[in-house]
């Protein structure tokens, strides 16, 4: 996926894994030691996250059904972090710092890349 409006950034593309079943949404990134830069986990449908059983900080991007960014949250701490956006349809979990690296901001739109 690419973020529309971030084309001038050094690494504007993200490789996204999709969690769209109950089990994959429930599991999320729990149990992983880290997530690589330039990658993310799209959880849909979803409008909130918790950091229980997580081992590392993450950035979170909340998206509507058109993949428009509604809200971004950076550096959510493992074990104690919580975040929500009730208008969101999906959550994109990214490595901590990826929002800044990719230049992701409110109202930008993600689009699939062939």
C-alpha cells in the first residue's frame, strides 16, 4: 500500500498483512518480538487496540472504509497502552516511528499498489 500525499518520502510503500478473521484480529501482533520497518498489520473491522502481552511499542493509524486516515497515535507502550477511534473501520499497526518515517497524517488515503 502507498499513502497518497506521502509520495515524496524516502519509503512511501508499506507491506501490509491483513487480519480479517476473528482469530487473526484477536492475536494481532501479540507473541511477536518485533515488526519490521516498512511493514504493518491491518486489522478490520476494528476501532480500538490494547497492548496487553505486547513486547514492543507501535504506531497506530485509524482508517475509515475508504482507507482515509482518521487519527494517528505514535509510540503506544507495551502492556499499558490503549487507544481507540470510534469512527474507525480499521486499525493499521506499524512499528514505532513509522508514522513519522512515512509522513502519515490525518486525511491522507492509503491505496493498493500493483
